């Protein structure tokens, strides 16, 4: 176990929110931004998420807390148990995370899409206080600036990627704003006994619905027929050519954001994860999607 995890466990044990003197603590898998722990406190279990603000990624913990509370109030996410600077304690739900192939099942995809629609409709209404906007094209411009300023190994790629991003932004066109999750990895969707749960709101913010839909599709490598099913489920009608053009552009932007997120993380992150390999994988997937979009 790494020194970082050992330190996190010691901090978790010292939190003032436990009913028992010696709660059982173990590291949870997943997560390439934060350290996540499971705490068994008597009969109840919790997740402790450690994470400071990450300005280079637009992650601000006041924002994560506000959205976590709103999502919990709507029954979409587990409840918030305790908060202090750099620490968020949530109710633990006994629910395995989905993986990409799970979303290739039509019933599961429909259920997940309905969860996304509920998020956009209900969490948007439940929010209180200041909340960030997540506009992927601003994020991409900011990432490019950060990478230049910090001497990234990927600087030579940035001019071309920025030009492509600008063209994609024009192709997306006008948008409707909803509260988006903005990090729809299948691992952030949990299958409970009687519902799906959506977790991890650190990138949450107002955005186009198409970003979450495109992100889900790319992260799960959905085939074209599954994408159409997802869009029909979300919008209640078959997607027309205009929607498909906007959606396709946002899907490309989602992959480019994941690529440049990883480029930045190569420089900044202390988490034990192979960001360089993750960058190359996502860059290849972005280039493939971008080529198909323009074919």
C-alpha cells in the first residue's frame, strides 16, 4: 500500500463523524483523480473521498458538494454524511459499477439514458448556491494554455487540436443548458438492487445534454445503432440529421477532452496511474472518431 493511501486511511480514521472508535477502513478501486476509501462504521458503511481543488481541471470542491447534495436529494446519488476541507463522506451503497459492455445491453442502456435524463431534469432544479459551468471547448482552450506554459511533451500537437476543437464548437451550434455530470465513465454508474446510481460529481456543471450522451457513448464504445437508441430514449423521438451532426461533434469533443485531461494529468497528478498510456489510447480514439465524423 502506498504512502499516500496510508496517510489517507489515517486521516479517515481521525474524522469526527464515526459512531465507533475503530471503524474498518479499506481502499476502494477505481478513481484516477482521488483517493477513495470504504469505511465500515458499525452497521453502516460510507465512502470517504479525499480531494483538494484542482484548478487546472476546473475541479472545485464547493461545486462538487453542491451538486452531490442536489443529486442525493433527488435520489440519484448516495447521501452526504460529512464534509470538511478536502474530504467528502458519502453513504455507501452495495452496488457494483457498470463497465462498457454492460451498456451494450439495450435494456441497461435505456435505463442509464433515463437516469441521465432524470439528472438533467431533476438535479438542475434541486441545485442551490453557486455552481460552475462546464463548457468543453473552454476546457480544451484552457488545457492547451496550461500544456504550453508547463512544457508538455504534447505541445507540437496543440495547434492542430485547437483548430479542430474550434471547428467542432461551430458544428455543435446553439445548446440548451442543463446540469451535467460531465464524466460519464461507466464506472460512475452503479447497479443497485432496484435502481441505477450516478456518483462522482467533481466535473459536474451546466452544459449541453449532448456532452453527457456523447461521453457515455465514447466511454462505452457504443455501436451506431445503440447510439440511436440512446438518443431516441433521451429525446423521445428519432434523431434528425441536425441533431446527429451536433451530437457527433460533441462526441468528438468528449474524446478530445479526455485526451487533453490526461495530457495535463501527466504533468500534475501524484496518483499511481499510467497517464501517458491513457493519453495515447484516447488520442487514437479521438482521431478515429474525428475522421469518421468528417467522412
